[in-house]
C-alpha cells in the first residue's frame, strides 16, 4: 500500500491533483463508514464546558496571538472553569512582569469578555517564568500548585521567526518542549497536554499526513545543543533538516519527535498542527488580529500603500486558518482525547498502514480542506478593492500593486516601485537634515516577504482525516459554541473583515477616520494622475524637439496657408 501511495504522489507531481484528491476522497469515505456505526453513542458524551468545569488550565505563550484568543475563549465559553494559569515567558523583574500583565489585560481581545462576563478575568493567574529553565523558572509554591491542580496544559509558546539562528529556535521550540513535558510528568491530575506545532513541520514530504515522521537525530543530541559551537550547530541543522526551507520548520519537527520518543508513554499528549494562522473569523471579533506575522504584515503594508509587488505562483493555495478556529480546535482536541477511551482507534484504525509511526500520539492537521481553499491569486483579487475601501490614515501612496509569478518581473517591480521611490524620499530627507530610513525599511520588508514566498510559490498537500473525525464526533452544542469546521464560512466576507480588522485592530485606526482617509486617497490618486500626465507630456515634448525641431513652425505655417486659401475662396 505504501508503495502504491508513494507512486501516486510521484504521479501527482507530474500529472496534477487528481491522484491526491482521489486518495483523500477514499480516505474520507472510510472515515464516514466508521462514523455511521458510532454516531448513536455521541449523545452520551459530556460536552466541552462540562469537561472543563472545575478544572485548572495551564497555558504557555498566553500573551501571544493564539494564546490570547485561547485564553479569552476558555474564560467566556467555559464559565465553570476553575482557574487559568498563564505563564509570561522571559519575565524576571517585577516591573516588567506587571507591565506585560497589564498590557495583556488591556488588550482589545478581552473587550467582549468584559461586557459579557467581567468577573471571569479574576480566574486568570499570571505567573512569571521561563519555558527553557528548569521547572519553567517557577517558584516552589507555584510549582507545587501546578503539579497538584492542573488538568490541562496548552503549550503555545514558540519562536516563529524564520530568520532566527538555530540556537535561538532550538532553545524555545525544542528545549522548551522538553521543560514543559518534564513538569507535566509530575502533574497528578493531568488529563491532556496539547502541543501546538505547525502544519509545515514536515513540509519536505510530498504529502503531509497526520503522523510524526520521527527525526533520525538522537534525543540527547537535540538537548545538548547548548554545549555546541554555532558552526557545529549550523552544520548539524543543515545536515538533518533535509529540504526544509528554514530551521523553524525543522525545530518544530524536532519538538514533535521529542514528545513522541521521550514522553508519549507517560503523558496523554495530542499534537495540533495549524496552517498559516490568520485573523479571527468571528471571535472575539471578526477580523481581530494583533501581530505582524504571516499575511497580516503584507495586508497592513498594502493598506498603507507601501507594498507594491507580490510574487505568487499561479494556482498555489493559501493554507489559511482563522485564529479562533485554531483555538477551538485546541480546546476540542483535549476534550476528544478525554471523552473517547481509545482516540487512536478512531483516528488511525482505518488508515493504519498509512501511519508512518506506530506511536500513541494523535496528530491533527488543522488545515482548510482542499475543496474550500482559495488560491493566492484569488485572495489578492478579492483584497485589492477592499484595500481601497479601507485605506489607512497614514497612506504613502494608493494601495494596490502588481501580482506576478515571474521572478524577473518581481525584481524589476521591487526596484522601480520600492527602492527607487525610497531612495528619492531618503535623498530629500537627508537634504532636510533628517534621518533617512525608507531604503532600510524596504530591506527589512523584503527580508520578511522572502520567507512568506515559501507559501506563495509552493503548493503543499495535507491530509486532515483526524480533524474530519473530530468534526463528525462533535456534539451539536459544541459545534455551535466551538466551531472547528472551516467550510462553514464565506471567504469573501472573511477577507473583508480581515482587511477591515487590520486597519481597526492592528493599525489602531478608528472607523470614524475612514472618510478623511478616503479623501487623502482621492488626493493621492489625483496627484499621481496629474504627475503621470505631466511626465507623458514632457516626454512627448522632448521627443518632438529631438526628431522634428521645426514641427511647431511648420504646423503654424500650414494653418496660416489653409486659412488664407479659405479666405480667398470666399472672396471669389
């Protein structure tokens, strides 16, 4: 069977999507047949709020984008939850800890919670710590409380910057996983450790299935990176990461391997792999975001009229997943692990031969089904008019630009539409004795966009059978409160909320400033049009002077002769 599937994948690379789609259809049919026999027993299961009632939850990375939405959702939709302990990572001084805590509590993510259930915020217990330190850098009293009371652990802390050196990535994404798992070993009430990875941890595979392809490097070498030189560490990562584009994906794969090989027989673990996490679809607010990562950055730059060129390969799908659906999947995954006595049997029994590892760790690829995805070309086509509808107050030029699949065209666009105007602005800035920064800004932007090009120029294929199984097994009330099915919303509405949300929540521009922003946009468009007309006219004037220097006199003489002849005819 493995040989046939491998052959079909090779054929898929040459012949298109049909073999892959037929494989996925067969997979979904088998899952559906299994579910038909088990649907009658669903009504006996407790719903998600009941499972979390009276329980203590521990979250790492609670001040990150996903962590904030997860925290808000738990407090608002699980009203009987006992306590949520949030680890604020890398905070040693009291003043810094209090500043981070206050910033988190004042975040707009909690605005809805403050209206509907303001007392729920009292259930948050913020603690200072470090995911890379022994016992997570916690004091004895807090460590004892966590070990005795915590039932659910959501490990969301991670370094998601592609450009970071290997040591920094391994410290958080591998050693941090090890430290969290060590603490979990001592938790007497632990029911589930939900580890957040990425759908691209094994992106070098032709098809990314819901399994851990354990890395060959031994665990002790993974954890001994601190004693290695930077050169040796770089050499090891380059040797083992295979065709992965960056060390970020490799570090997340190592984190999964560490959990599977070192802790799967001692801790109830479930791994969730989200795709590209984007703005909220509905909760806490449609379009809510608060960071610059992924597509958020290029939408924000496009709103300001800064980004003018995007390299996109035709037909490549955007593997976007709204952040609230990812948070719901994390919550539902822990619930699924608990209420089903043998979740591995539900997940892998029918497709056991396709599971490359015989481990007992369920994997969930939290990705959009292929038949509901949009291509990057479709995304940009929908977003272009929306950028004009919701322009930024701080417009540098009218939003819009060129989307191309040709690298040469993209390079020319970057030079003429980015670097050339930036150099002109910096020249005038230096003449006024101010700091020139536009060229350096574009260099940083292009550095970030080069990493994003991994997703805009290459098609990835995923299986999401386990996610489909969870969707089918969800109780009706849970499906309403904790939706995890991405096929239930419309992309056009979502993208409008996304662009509007970037302006409102990330750029911090209120809706009452839209009229003035649109007036500024109109003035910029009129100014650019006048400039274009002037430039074209000036070029035509120069061409006329060069090739026909006396054309003006000739035209004038010709007109005089015609008028004289007409006058003579009238006299006759």
